C-alpha cells in the first residue's frame, strides 16, 4: 500500500488528537527555513502513547530543535515525571522553552545546552546508568551510533530507545550514496539488526523509526 497524500490526510483526520499547544508549536515551526527537522504530529502522538503504555517516569531526548517531541513526551509523563533534553542551539530551544512554559510542563524538563555526548557522559558519571525508561534520538546522524551506545548504558532493562530518520527518505538503499549521514544510518541499521542486547522493530512511520527495547 502506498501512503498517498489523500490517504495521509484521512489518517490524520481519523486518528490525530493533537493538543492546541502542540498544533501552535508546529505551525510556528513550519515558518522556519529548517522546519523539515520537526517530527510529524502522528509520530509525536505515537511517542506519547508509548510513554503511557510503559508508565514511563524518566525520559531522555537527544536533539530538541523547537521542542515538539519533548512537549509531546512531557505532556504524557506523570506530574512528577522528568525529561532530560539535550541540544546545542540556544535559538531553537528558546522556542521550545516558550511552549513548555505555555503548556505548564517546564518543571518536568531539564534542558542541557552542550554537546550531547558531554551531557550523556555527565549523566553516567553522576550514577544515572540504567535509570531512564525512554530515550529519543533525533540529532546529528554521524553521531547516532555513539548516542545509541550511551543510551543503552543509561536505559533500564525493559526500557525503550527510539531512533528517528532511520530510512533517510529512502536513501539508505542507495549503495552509491556517499553522504556521510546516510552511510552512518545504514551502518547503524545493520548493527541494530544483529544486536542481541535489544529487541528491534524498524517502522515506516514518517522517515522511519527504530524501536530498540533493552533486554
């Protein structure tokens, strides 16, 4: 089955329950030149569903952008839930923080403006290994493997790691593609396929998301 534009519109019409605050953030981000970096609304809703299914209380996000995914996750977390958010852009995360405040969930989010690997190492040094229920990776593709390895250390057994853009708009099947980000994702896909530390599912949602449950 091909997901045509009309079928996609139908999918949204009968399933999307997007809160007004998320819709407003998506609309503002759509005016930015980099708007293609934002996840789709149905993916945000899927992430929120996973948070609820897992009864997750502690989450980690690597790559915030303007905060749509972090807002979706934080809204689904319980009142005392916590999301550690990693990004390097003060400009983009300023938009995110404005919407977190509007939504009344800013107290749930601990934002770190620094290279993500630095933040992840600090979390490990602080004794937070195997304490996170859910991790979302959506940042620079060349570092995905390194983020994944750190995430495995930080995620509890039975916890879930979600990796975004794992199909790279179909470019991962082009053996001649020399783009470093495409190659990095292709190599990580191959690694995940045989990684016995996780249970794996790669889903054709948006640009492809991999779900890795830590064994």
